[in-house]
C-alpha cells in the first residue's frame, strides 16, 4: 500500500504541473521519513554522494557545452545552405539536406531541443519559400532534429549507461547501425514522396545553384564539411578506437567546439557567457532531477518495491518479450508527459534488475528504450520536438501541419523498433566486433 501510495502521489503532482525535480525529491523525502524514520537523513546524503562520484556523469555538462557552443558557431547554418545546393537538382533535395544535416548535428551535439530549434529557424522558412508542402517540411525537420536521441554522442545514451550500469562506449557503438538505418529510411521516404507527389518537394531553381557555385565554391565546400567532421572524428573516433573514454572524449569535443567557434570568428566574451549560462542551466536541471531520483530509488527499495515488482511479474508468468512490451508501452506513454531525463531516472532503475533476471541483453534493451523515447518525442499531441518546432515556426504553419506531417516518420520509427526486436544483432554486432568476439 505504501508503494502504491508513493506512485499515486508522485504522478498526481506531476500531472498537476509541479516541477519534476522538486516533486520527486520532496515526495521521496516525506515518504522516506515515514518508512525509515530519522535514519533516512543519514542514508540519503551517502547515496547522493555516491551518485555524484560517478565519473561517467561528467560527460553530461561537457556534451551539453559542446552542443550549445556549436550552435553559436554558425557552422550548422552554412552546412545546411551548402547541402541544399549540393542536392538542389534532386526533387526533395532540400529535405534530404535537412535529414543529413540533422544527422551530422546529432553526431556533433546530441542535444535534441537545440538541434530541432536550430533546424527549424534555418530550414523551415527556406522550405516553405521553395513551395514545399508544410506537412513534409515540418515532419522532416522534427524527425531529423530528434536523431540526437539515438545517434552518438547522445546524452540519453550517457544517462542510460550510468543508470543501467552499461559501458557508454558500447552503447555509442551499438547505436551506430540503428541510427544510420533511420537516416536511410527517412531519406527513402522523402524520395518516394517526391517521386509520387512532385509538387510536395520541388527542386532548387537552376539559376540559384549557378549563382552559389560562382566564386570560392570549392574552398567553402571543403570548409563546410571538414570542420563538423573533425569534431565528429575527434569525439566518436577517440571512443571507437579505444583511445579515450566517453567522458574524456566529451572533454575533447568541448575543446574542439570552442576552437571551431574561434576559427569562425564567433567566439566573443558575450557568446562565451551565453554558452556557460545555458550549459549551467541544463546541467543543473539534469543533476537536480538525479538527486530526486536517488531519493526516490532509496525509498522504493526501502519498501521492497523491487522485490514486490519481481514477485508480481513472476506470478503473472510474463514472458521476457511480454515484459519488454509492457515496459516499452509504459515508457512511450510517460514520454507524452515528462522529459526523457525523468523517465530514465524513474523507470530504468526499477525495471533493469528484472531485465537482468530474464537474462536479456541490457545493451540491446537500452538502445530500444532510446529509440522508444525518440518516437515518443515525435508523437502528437504531446511530442516535445513538435513543441520546440512550433515555437520557432512561421505563423502560417499550424499545429495540424505538424501533427499530419510527423505521422509517416513515427511509422518509420515503429518499424525500426520492430526490426531491432526481431534482429538484436543490429545492435550487438558492432560492439561484439570491437571486442573481437
């Protein structure tokens, strides 16, 4: 009854709109006092200190800093303009450019909100001016911007690795194939739409392509691609080659992003202050939620919630895949109401031991959860990515355009989840190859 009351009070307050971090911590402390007595206040600081000692979590502020700094550098804007010209003659070329740039930004930043907003500000007015169908334009931008959930270096994967006690490096490597397959599927969909409905995705006018290619086109092209690729290679290359841990690679990425912004002539005291302020804000949000989740986890185990849950599942005689489906549906629905950080810290510590009892591959489960969160981010009516995009969209783009446009991309996401369930090797093959097995 205590466990049930804990969940009812917590979710009621969350649905009423109270801040997640303080609700999680506050409710847990009140229940902790009644469960443990005053001893709870001796136990909680030790648990929080143990969490704060987690070396992996240092990667979070470093990756956030890297993403925010790259956003300020202006590289994304030039990359999008250049890609649009390169694919210009192709019907749907601008949409394909958006997907490719979204994937590159995901591999450079790993921050979904920043990527969606950046892509929306840069590409949505351009796509509408080029007579793209509003639904196709918004769907492409929202889905491409959300690739940061799965394509490494993803903050989601860093947090999942920390909570589920999995190597973050293995998670990054395991996410490569699903991420690439998603990008290919998105591009394939755009090409099919452009072929069946040419008026939805017209090509860039020939004279505009000629005008852009005049002057220093080749040096611009090289500079446009070399700088972001250097950043991606510095971060992911050092991890995949075994030279650096994800935390060390995050430090390399933060340094490289600063250098790139400097080479672009955008690194000023004002920009540095803005980046520091935004990084501090986002990092504080993550870690305050983590403190609340630590208090919740202590109370949950104190009332033997993990044992009760395991006993319930064993008595229900759920198969491993039935339990996986139950968890995935729960996380998907929760993604409508609360952010991925809270979901990872609330759900995953509870269900991970049960996945371990079922002897399921936790690496594979973590990638499935990451893809599921990405899908939830895109799903109306509460998809966070849709809110981000609507916030920067021109007035003529209505909410109905966003909702209609995203449906095909959600179906692609669901198909990808199904493929990973049927073929776990899509996730496990690359990490096992790296270990020589």
